[in-house]
């Protein structure tokens, strides 16, 4: 069984998808810890409902450094085999990434190499895809490396983009039909 650590920043719908897949026997694993980048993230409530220990480790709490070391120490203390970025909105640095090389997965709401990299997160990804006029969009699961959205691709899934699509409707379509299933 794989020991999973999840990193979150918001509502935790991707975390919930992983928890549901574990409960359904689709993933032979256990989420052993959830780390949030901010207080009050609803994902922490999802963790509590599943009796998963959770903690807030925020970059702003480490103005003089030590943020990455705090993350490393926490995940090592939990003996995680894999870390998933489930809607985590803080850029991770080289120290953390090297400590868990090829053990950190991210989900990006586009088909990498399109609409990815610095500044491409949240609705901005879908706004740019629609501005460009894509007919297909989707999500990519990839390993995390030192560059934003540049790690090796693990899986991708696609959806058709309707002519009347909005950034919000495209985000929801990709989340429900691709992200939650792939992750």
C-alpha cells in the first residue's frame, strides 16, 4: 500500500477524488497526511472527515527561510511514498523537489505543453485556451521538477470544448471529467 501525502490550498475537490478512489478500491493507498498552504482551506475539513492528520505549513510563516525544510521534515516524519499536489497554489523550491525527486505529482488543468508554466493556474488557463480557440482541452498529471509544469508527463485526458464554453464551464468540465478520474 502506498503512503500518500497531499498538499492543498483550497476546497480539496482533487483530494476528495483521491479519497473516493481509495474508498472504492481503485487506489491501493492511504492518504496519511494533508498539508495546507493556508488556514481555513475546506480541504482540511475533508481530511478531518476521513481522520487524516492535517497541518498548515505556510510560506508566509517562514519569512527568514526554513519553509522547505519544514515541509521536508513533515513528509519524512510521515514516511510518505508519494506526494500529490491537489490544488496546491504555492510554488515549491529546489530543496523540497530534490528531497522527493520523482515522488511529487501535480495535476495541471490543460494539455501540457499548452497553457502551462509561470502564471498559468486557475481560471487563467481556461481563459487563455478559449481566447486561442482550442477545440479540445483537458488535464495533465506530471511529475514536479524545478520548472513550473515541465516535469515528465504521466497521464493526460481530454474533453471537447463547446462553442459557448466559458472559462468557468470549461474548468468544471475538465475537473469532473478528467482531473478527478486521472488523479
